[in-house]
């Protein structure tokens, strides 16, 4: 079990497939980008919310251009494992997505999200405009007041979202027996009230 925790999300980091550009958002839909540890987990959390049509694993929050998983997972770039959540604003609001964000991980630790630590796994919210930033600020204040804890989540403007390699997309659905999915994601989902 110790090996499982030590290897973390980067246990399958051998594919050198090029990174894809950011997806096109369908008409009537909106997107939100954030990171809360391994993107395999964050993707699986948000896929279970009503109103979310797609969750795409990728890289954002840094300056490295067209990063690869090998670069990000090793800490060789300043990018963060993130997800882009594509959602219908008529069914779920940006505020709902941010309120849910705080429940998915320990946002008080700025060094990563258990069991994956390092700047590439840090808690981060990337806003697209001033309205999203204001929503983040209000949600954050409400969470801190309710929990009695200060969060370490980085909040910054989104520059570029890079879609991760194809084998990372829907990783948990495609690899339900993977050790990380069984040992880490499954208990996290259960804590949130979801099944694998």
C-alpha cells in the first residue's frame, strides 16, 4: 500500500503523445478551470454533477508552453494538473461549482493534495473574468467562515488551458481497477457521497 501512495497519479506517465489544444466550448455552455490534486480524481468528482456535460483533464496555471504529462508530473514545469469543466449554466451555476470545489480536498495545504504533493498538484482556481473572480472571493469567504479555516488555494486569471494526453481523459472510467483509482479515488468519491 505504501508504494501505491508514493507513486500517486504519475504511476502511468510513460506516454509521450503530444498535448492537444484547449477544447472549443459548445454554444450555450460555459467552462470553469481549476485544480485540486491529481486530475484523474477531480475529473471524476465533477463528472457526477448534474449540469456538467464534460470534464477535460489538462494543464494550466503556469507559463510553460504545450507541456507534457512527463514535464508536469515530474515538476519540471510550472504548470498544474487541472480540469476544464464544461457546464450548462441553466442547470448548475459557476458558484455551485466553486462551492463544491472546497468539499473535494483539503484546501488549507498549499503544497498539494494528499497523496500527491508538489506545486503541480496544488489547489488552484483560475478565473476567466472579473465576475468569476468575484464569485470565487464570495465562495471562499463563505467557506472559510463556515469551516473556521483559512484556505491556501491559489486564485489567478486563466491564461491558457492545455488539454492533457488522450490516455488521461476519463481515466477512472477506462481504468476502474487501477491501484490509484481503487485506493485513492474510490474512498474520496465515497466521502463525497458518490460511487466509482
